[in-house]
């Protein structure tokens, strides 16, 4: 029962904006799990759920997703401060940065764990971003350009 409940908790926090323990308990009860406040607290601790702010919302997230959300915010900040050009060629996206900034921008891209990106190679002011396919490259460029515009 505990394993099934834990799986349901993870499903609920991934698919919904769970902001309170009471909200999580209500949803679990609706799904047929008899639950107490103490059990909710234990489950949150055992699953390593954290309350994180992404954008302007605070909600429960599994640890890996919380880090990804924070890394997305970091990527946007680093991009706006250091990038001046983005373009695609086949499955590579080339990013031009201020001198000396390519390593930190590439690190932010890698840390964001964007599913369409395989990895990055950075020099002093240029980054090559390997995209999973050339069909996905224009979408990656659009996403990066949106970050620049704010």
C-alpha cells in the first residue's frame, strides 16, 4: 500500500500544482487512499519532496525536478546577461557570447537538462550546442531567442 501511495504522490505532484499538505491529502483521499496528516508528512520526507518556487508559484516537487526548475531560471539569467547571437546549422546551434562567458552559459544549458539537447562544447565566446536532430534545432533556437527577449 505504501509503495502504491508513494507512486500516486509522485504522480500528483508532477501533474498538479500541489501547494499544501492539505491539498495533497485531499487528492489522495479522492484517489482512494486513506491518509492522515502524519502520513503525508512522512511521505513528503521519504520521497524527498521539496517546496520550490518556479516562476511566481510555490509548489511541491520531487528533488530532481526542483533542481531543473531552478536551473531553468539560472539559464534565463545567464543568457540575458551574456548571449548576443544564436543561430542553427543542421543539428548544431551556435551561440555567441561576451568574451569569457561561453563556459558559464554552456554550464547553465547543461544544468537545465533540456530534453532536446545532447550536450555543449564551449570556447571563450562561442558555444556549440548538439541538438538531438536537425528538425529540433529551429525550436531550440526559438527557445533561446525567447530567453534573450525576456
